[in-house]
C-alpha cells in the first residue's frame, strides 16, 4: 500500500509527515488515515519570504529524495495533497494512489545527466540523453537544440553555489516553449519513465516559481 510505504520511507527526513493508515477502518475501497492539518502548499505564496524559502527547499528536497534515494515517486501531484502546517513547520503528505518505482539504472544515468546540466556540457547531455532513450541520434538539429536547452533549464537550480531564486525566471514557461519544438520534431517517443518524471519536475518547478522561493541546494 503506497501510504504505508511512504510512511516508512520518510521518518528520517526532517519537515515531512505521512499520516498512518488505520487498517481497522479501511477496506478495499476506503482508505482511512490519521487526520492531519495544514493549508495546500500553493497557499505558501501568501506567507513571508523566509517561510516560502523553507517550503520551496523542502519541496525540491522531497522530489530529489523520491527520485534518487527512494527511486519511488508520487507521480500525480496535487497542491491539496501537500499540506503545510505553520505551527509544526511540517508538510503533511496525503493521497499516494499514483506512485511508481524507477529502475536503478535509469535513475543513475539520469543523475549523471542532471550533473552535466549546470556546466552546460552539451556533449555529455546529448550522450546521456541517447543512453536514456530521450534521443535516438537521428534528430534534426532543431529538436536536438530544444532538448539540450530544456535539460539545461532543468539544471538551473543546481547551477550556482548558494541557492537559486525561482522568482528570477519562469522555468516551467521556458520549457513549455521548447516543448512545442520537441513535440513537432521528436523522432521517437521517450522511455515510459520520462512521462511521469517530467510531470513531477514540471509540477515542482511550477510550485517553486509560484511561491517565489529561494532554494539553497
């Protein structure tokens, strides 16, 4: 059961809480958990800058743990499933109906791809993208340029020591613009893992832009 699995994965990570499942009140169609309190995480935009930075850092931290440490990710994120409690400073995580595992080989290669992005290492990004199945090696130059630039944009939060100000650029909109070119010129579909991965990345970066958080990675 996904909630139980996440409950077991997150205790060692400060700032998050997954409510425990009440088996005696649950069934095949009904899941009953402990009641938790908080406001949807997109409401953090109305809080002070220090709090927005904290929430933004935790949101990005969670996504990195899910992908690179757990290799198990909640892939249908919704703002109302991430409840920030100002009193406890905890982000309560609910509703894990959609989650999936990622193969270790895919995660390891994707980490190498991400590490190449802050240095704008075009050759490394292209090579790793081909190895992952994002590119076939037969792309038109316009497709290759759009893909590499999109990966560079995803690597922006890791490009500078001391943190990244998501208020300074709209990462999601930039990638949407490049996405039009990739949809038009892609020669083959990406691997299955890519769809859920980039959906989660887009959601996370969109939330950080909306909250205008400053993330120190």
